[in-house]
């Protein structure tokens, strides 16, 4: 573990301009050594706090209230409204083989390429249009051979990174999937490649990367809902082990999020 003095001595990643971000990232990692104490903290949270976020409390009791109006049917929100309100985290999946057509549609909609004038953009926004997020598909029961595939929105193809015959067997070594109730045909891991974005934005690039991962994830949740797939977003994983499994350079490319996907049961 790096120490804070190293950060301020500019010994950490200064060549990539994200020294403080790297320090923060490292200090929020799950490892097989610290995971028990982290999980204990999570269960203590539920034991100790009855209304943890106090969400119903009026935070501004001294303010006059402006009542919002009922939904105006005039706007054509019909499908979007349905998707937004039906979206749920669903933790059981049919273990049906996912076709390449469905996977392509899913990727093209949630993090697809579009051209606007001379610019290559995506269905998600990105700070400075630098698009630091890369996706790695873990194929367990899909039309793709079992293994790991890289997707970047600019390319209309997947890179077959490696074949892993027993892809589903050891997934718990990388992703914390204790809450999932069935086998999962497809996981997608999001990584943030901080090189370009940090040249421009320094440590703030890391914030942007996390926000952009959220944009993609929200799209994925809604697209999954539309395709009658179930999805569970996963914030818990063993960072370095996961990066090693994929084969990315952890010095600058960090796993930041993941999603479990499969047809609904
Ligand atoms: C950042 C983030 C991380 C999450 N990580 C996990 C996870 O590791 N495992 C899990 O089962 N659910 C995970 N979830 C799903 C939440 O538990 C779920 O969104 C929440 O209970 C609200 O339910 P809903 O999504 O059905 O509205 C995560 C959600 C978010 C936004």
C-alpha cells in the first residue's frame, strides 16, 4: 500500500497525472486479505442503523414547499417511462445461451458509436469526448466461445482476449457474487483507462471515469429491461485479481464496475 506522503512527494504515477486518484483507488480496493473486515462493516451497518439515510426527514423544515404536478401525458415518454419504472436489480437469470445478435444490440444501444459531423461520439456522454471506459465481456453461456472479450465503442467488433473453457467456475475469485441466485451467462466488466483523460484532466479524470461508468451502466439497466434480460450491477470485486484475470495494466487501467446479465427467468 502506498502512503499519503508518497502521493505528496509525487512518487505515484506522476507521469500519468493521476497520483491522488491512484492513491484513493488503492485505498478503496477489496483484496482477499481485507475483504472479511469490509464485509463485517457492511453487516454492522445493517445491524446498527434502522433508517440509515433518514430519507423521509424534511431537511428544510423552514422552507415553503412547491408541490410538483402530476405527470403530463402529453409527452411521449411511454416506453421510457415504462423502462425507468420497471427497472429493477434482478438476481436470478435463465441460463439460456445469449446470441451474438442480442449481445451486439445490447452493446450498440448501451455504449454504441454514433457520428455527429466529423466527431465519433457514443450513446453516452464523455468528458472531453475521451471515453476512458472499456468493456470486457466474460462469456459463460453465449454464442461466443467461453472466455474474455474486449469491446470499445469505436469498433464494431469484439477482441477475443482469451479462451477460458471453464469461465463460469472461478468467477467468485474475481467478482463478489454471493448475492446472485443463479448461474449467470454473461458478465461485463468496466475498466477505466486513465492515460489520455488524465493527461487532460489530471486527477479529475478519475471522477469523470466513474461518472461515465454510471452513464453506461444506467443505459445497460434500461436496455436490459427493454430486452427482457435481468441485470445486477456489481460494485464488489477483487480489483487487482480481476485486472490480472483480464490482463490489463493495473497501473493505468482500473476495473471500476461490472454487470451480470442473462435472460429473465
Ligand atoms: C454502485 C452500485 C453497486 C452495486 N453493487 C451490487 C453488488 O455488488 N451486488 C448486488 O447484488 N447488488 C449490487 N447493486 C444493486 C443494488 O443493491 C440495488 O440497485 C439496490 O438494492 C436498489 O434496487 P433496484 O436496483 O432494484 O432499484 C449495486 C448497485 C449500485 C448502483
